[in-house]
């Protein structure tokens, strides 16, 4: 009884297996093995592709950034030429010879303090 059998039966359409009892179909729902496999979006990342709209948008944003940067640097240069020094953080714009705030200096807003 060793070896291949000499007579093989032919299964009808839609059945498979040694005795043609298993239904031949593909299961749409995932099995236990597929459910236990850890899948992530980062397993197979796609290559990043630039499209025309993204290039135009990035160019506009870069142009605005460079324009604001040049404008601010120009304002600073003009202020230094005129003899003004910009007030840095921690420096006060209040005159040094003035004393502590008086009652007239306070603003009443109608809210309790």
C-alpha cells in the first residue's frame, strides 16, 4: 500500500480534497493567523511624491517668509540709521525718572480686583 494510488477520482466543480468533500472557495473574512499578524501603516511606506499644487503652495509660503524676513531686517537697519535702538526683552519703555504709579495712573474697568 505504499506509493501513489493508481486510480484517482475527479472532483465535481466546486469541491476539492482527497474525498471531494471540501468546498472549494475563498473566504472573504480573515482567519485567525491573519488577525494575529500585526499590520501597520508604516510597514510598507509609499514613496513621497510632490504634485504641482504642493510645489506652488510651498513656494508661496517660502516667498512670504523671505519677504517678511527682508522687510523686518530693513526696518531694523533704518531704525539704527536714524539713531533708534530697539527695545529688547526685559527692558522697560517707562521713563527712568518717574516714580511708582499713582492713583491717577490706574484704570478702573468696573470689575472687582
